[in-house]
C-alpha cells in the first residue's frame, strides 16, 4: 500500500502529526501495534506552546473545555508557604498548564484523524523493518500478538518513528542512543480531590523528598512522591501513607483510580534523521516525566516537521531543512532535559539546615516579579 507518509506509533505525537498532515492534503497511514488504548492517565500536563500547536488542528478549544486549567503553582514546606508562581503572564491565549488525562487526549486526537481520513489508522500491526532505497521507503509489518492482521508492507515518501522511548523502528535502523540513569524514583496515583488547593499545582518541599500534587478533571488529584529507591510495585495504601507522613494530608485510598511507579532515565538518539526516516518524540529524546515536558516536546517536534514533510511530498528538495529540523529539535530537547534535571534536583531529600537554605532561595526568587515571571515561562516551556 502506497501513501505519502507512514507514521509508526499511535500515541499523542503520532496522532497529532497525522492530523496536521491530513488537513493539508498529505496522505498518511499511521501504524499502531496496540488494538486498544491504555486508559491510565499517565501524561497529564499540556503546556501553552503545545496548546497553540493543537489549536492548529482545531482541538485546543475542546481540550480546554474538558481539561483542568492549572493557573498557578504553590510551594510549601512544613505546612508553610515557600513561594507562589502565577502562570497568568506566560501566554495571552493559554495562560495556564492544562491537565487532561492522556487517554482522553488520545481519544480527541484520534477522532480528529478519523474525521479527516477514516482509514488512516491501522491497528494491530508491528513494524519489523524498513527499506529505504533513496527514492521511497517500504515499512515491513507483521501482526502484533493480540491481532489477526496479516504480514505486509507500506510504501511511503517518508517514514516517521513516533513509537516511543523503546522505538522498534529506531532499533531496526541501528540508530545509536545515549542513555543516562538518574537516582530518582517515583510513586504516583490519582485520588479524589478534597478541594483544599483548588486549581493550583502544589509542591511539598520536605526533608524526605518532594511530594507533587496536581488537580485533574472529574474531581481528582494526582499525587507524586519521590523515593530513594525503585518502588518495587505500586500500592495505593503505601502511597497514601507516604503523602500523609510528608504533608499531613491523607488521600482516600478507596477513591484511587490509577497507580504507577517509575524510575527516571533520559535517552537521546545520536541521529534523528536517517535518509527518509525521521524520529520524533520519545523515539528521538526521552526525558524525565517530572515537569511534564515529554509529550509536549514531541508535539513541538511534529509541528516543526509537518511543513518539511509537506514540501517533501510535493517534490521539493528538503535535505537542508531536515538538517535544520534535526539540529533545532536536538537543542530543544537539551533545554528540556536540563529543566527536568533542575526539577528533580529541587525534589531530592535534604537535611533540615540545607532544606531551609534552599527554601529561602526559592522564596526569595519567587518574591522578585521578574524572576517569578521568568521561572513561570521556563516551567511552561515558553
């Protein structure tokens, strides 16, 4: 089957790119090995630059209607306010970080893709390799373990790998990566929101490590606790007890709707363009989930790539533009990774004397309007 662009991976980045290309008249086949969507909330934060990109495919308004706009951040320690940070000045159109569960984000994106081309998404296929002859690329597929589709191939002018941090397509091409592990481990879960903090994100800067708390739609709130070692599994009772011990707040275990434990690493592909194959999102650069930049970074990759692909399928030379794209997105990923490292550093345990000094520094910076605005822009990827 021939098409203009094959996208491998049906997560939020692949779906966004498909919609962006389809609405400009570029034919697309999006290949996804899963036959059903993961309903866990996972990534929840949509930053202003990503909302602007999503507005370009006519989805931002729907997402804002369903999501929870986080308008400010509050830092607490020992029950006392360390500092506050308003997002009011970060964007004229979207002066907030939008909290929306990833499964709903994917549903809205998929509905947009279906509206543009009901046959664009092909589920139940796993990519096994790609052959690039310089004029076109052929993607070989086989049925995934839970599907009955047959073997086959898809030919395209370009192939985009949006298949995540453990990208099968990237591995099939032998594209090397640099991986870094961090001493940061987290346990998180969603519980009923008591309402005490409204639409604010709250960071509890405590001696045993940070606790983060974010409002979600549907009267829920996410709690994220830093651990000193891998969690060894997720347990709602354990998470609730850790939150209580560090913050004095006890989430209601009976209302838990999602649990996840993860350890942090970053992975950067040494190359993101190989002939007619381009890596985007986590396939190109996996960064810490702390700070919620990863999904947004992938959308901005796709936003930058879409016009290049449109020119390519129109027969225009794009080698130079692809090099510029790759260099610019590597720089953006490096900035995001540094910001995530700062976020994790702020959340690590400290003895009380050093914790007090750090809190004084944070409070001092938050009290300076210009510094507060600059920090808010950095946290929202502006």
